[in-house]
C-alpha cells in the first residue's frame, strides 16, 4: 500500500513522518494522565495518607498533558494535511498526464461523469486516508503496543487477560475487511454508473421534457440510484455485525481483567496496586487501538482507489513520435486502413489519396465510416493496421504538436470555453496579434453577430458557448481555423447548424479557409461538395468509388442514389406550407 502511495508523496514524505512523530507525542501525553491517576489511587488502596500538594501536582501534570496533547496533535494534523494535499496534487497531475496521452476516443468512452468522479470525488476521498489514516493509524497503534508490553512487565497474567478482547476485536475487524473487500469492486462500479447516469439525465433534460419521456428517463435514473443503494446496503449488511463486535469489545480490555484480576487479588496472587496500574493502562489502550483499527479498514480502500485510478488511466497511450513535420508536401495517403471500436471493425482496408491543394469529399450513409476516417487523420485514434502519411511522413512518426500545427479540424460539435470570444478564437494561434484575430473573425463572417453584442468580440461565450447559436459557434470555430492557417483542413459537417439565411455566409467563410489547402470534407448535403476535386463514396467501411461529381453520377449507382435522395430532401416541404 505504501509503495503505491510513495511515488506521489515525493518530497513531502518528511511531513508525513513529522505528522506521525507529533501525533505520537500527543498520544503519549494523553496516556500519561492514567499513570498520574494511578499514583494518586495507589497510596489510598494501601491505606496511606496522600499529601494534598502531591495530588495538586499530579492534577497540574494531567492538565499539562492535555495541553501538550492538543498542541502536538493539531500540529501533526497540519503536517499530515500539507503532505496529503500535495500528494493529491501530484496524483491529479500524474493522472492528467496519462489522460492527455490517451486517444481522444478512449477519453470520450470513459464519459465525463466517470472522469469527473475520478478527478474530484475519488481523489478527494483519498485525502481522508492520507491526512488521517496513515499518520493517525501509525501513531495510534504504536503507543498501545508499547503499553501492552509494559502490562506484561507488570504482570504477565494480567497482560494475557487484556489481550483476549484485542484478539476477539481484531478477528472481527479482519472478517469485516475480508467480507467488505469482496463487494468493494461492485460498489465502486455502481457508483461510477450512477454518476454517469445522473450527468446524462441532467444534460438530456430538454429532450426528455420536449418528447414527454419523463417516465422512461426517470426509470433509468431511479434504477441506477436504487442499484447503488442496494450495493451499498448489501456491503454494509455484511460489515455491520463484525463492526458492532469489534466496536464494543476493543475498548473494554478490562472485560476479563476485572473479574479474574479481582479474584487474583483476593487469592493473594497479585497486589491490588498492580491490578489498578494495569487497569489504568488498559483505559489508555482501548480508544487508541479502536481508532487505529478503524483506520486500518481504510488502508485497503486507499490501495484499491489508487490502483483503480491508475488502471483507468493506464490505457495504451496514443502512438506518438518525437519528430517535427518533414514531409516533402501536403499530399495525404490512406493505405489499407483497418480500424474498429473494441472488437467491431468499422473500416476494412480503405485506400485513398488527397493531393495537395485539392478538396476531397467523403460521402455515404450514416455508419459508413466517414467521420471515423476523418478523425483518424487528426490522430483521434490509433489504427489497427495500415498507415496515414502526410507528404510521405507517417503521422505516428511526428509529435502530436507537430501534427496539430499542420492540420486544422473543424467538426459539427465545437466547444467554446467560458471566456471571451476573442480568447476562444485566439486558441487557433496563441501568439497572434489582436489585428490578426479580428481579421480571422471578419473572414469567418462573424462581424454580423459580433456587432450585436455591446462588448463585441470581448463578449463572454458562456458555459460551452451558450451565449451563441449553433451557427454562430460554428463560425467562431472557423475563425479559429482561419487564424491557425494550417496547410491541411478537415471539415466534419462544418455547416451542420446552418440555417438557409446564414448558409451563404458560412460557405463564404469556408471558401476563405480552404484556399490553397489540402482539404478533407464530410457533408450530408451533397450540393455543398459537388464541386470538390474528388468525391469518395463510403459504404460499409470501404471506399467503393472515387471520382468527380459528374462521373460518379454516371458510373456509381450508390452515389446516384445518395444524390437523388439529397435533391429530394432539399425540395421537401410540409404539405400546405
């Protein structure tokens, strides 16, 4: 367990050590009053008189011990929290580094709910274990061990009697941990499912309300919450009897010592003051042992949580080289591309060429592999087999930074950060001047809606860009691409949110972006790509034909079918409208 935590503690390990030392001092200070109490009681049991000054000194020492306990224990907690929060920082940074190296597709498969739970809820729960379980657990078990040894020195028989409740309690604790660990996996999996479902439920609230699907949606929500409840209760039901056993037995070390010890005193086997001394010691041991063993139950959780966090983020990293772009031009070659999501292959040996300075369109029915092929070009996933080259250089040989510097990707779902529109465009090229940003916005046809805002381009986009319509967000994303000025452009349904009034402006913006670029474009409205230099027809994960619009109409029945459907859809209207 400590080996799993150690890489993340790093230089802050010394704070954990100091925390254990300070808390141990505090526990010793909390134990000493029982010895002072014994010093007061012992003369009385022997029939001796006790000097009031002697008693007052012991009372003052008890008060001093309580002060030392408070100060040292609090200081120990300060040290432990410094160590814990810096460990959590290191853990988050480490997981973030692993997450960044994974394919974007893998990240999306994890789900925002699960990732949020990992980086906030799960890691925050580890804070309790690091700040309390490790330092307090060690301190609270070390001191009682020393006291039990002293009990045996005073009288080995009383020492053995004091161990019986400890053995029973520790057996109950071990059974609780054994039973609890068997259900821990299912418990955490149900918690992750609930988190994802709650986020899906909230995000889909609009659709649920509009289509009167409250019943279905709430049923799914209710089922997953009940499932989490059932797993939790089942886990606790297994643990409760054992928890009750050790919680009631462990603090009572005098359970056997008092009756049997009293009998030994009456039989003349031991002196009364020895019994009183060992009993005073036992009062100091019980609470500390109980606290330590309570923390002991947390250690497997710490080990499990960190292991699960590492396991979730330890997916195969995206294959990435370290080279800069060294291609001789911007011709793109897809060679024998095979790719699948999990066990299901969706591309079955695609070959395709894109010449520098030309526009190539991908068309086909939904699920034919168009968007997947486009995402592979921007290294959204790793290929199963085959290769993608730009200017003869395999994209896996160059660094992601080098690839991203030469490829701009504009999809139908463009995310805007909750900052100004200016800063959202500036993402395209962070070192651009304000004049260059404004020019990119103008060329992307953004001026019309920017002029409506009192703050113009400095207007805040809102969460996810909610201050803008879908078409306006699309034009901001095009402004990013214009500012980036990459030689290769990938447009995945870039006009998806365009209404007829704005389509002309959007097309004008697209014309600005694709000038003298190598362009791969995906569009369902075939009228927007009929003038492409080459049109590749996708079907069932294969490129079945590739040519110009006019030739495909004559030679490819699949393309003609799609074209006729597109023309029919463009003239469709509601009856009577």
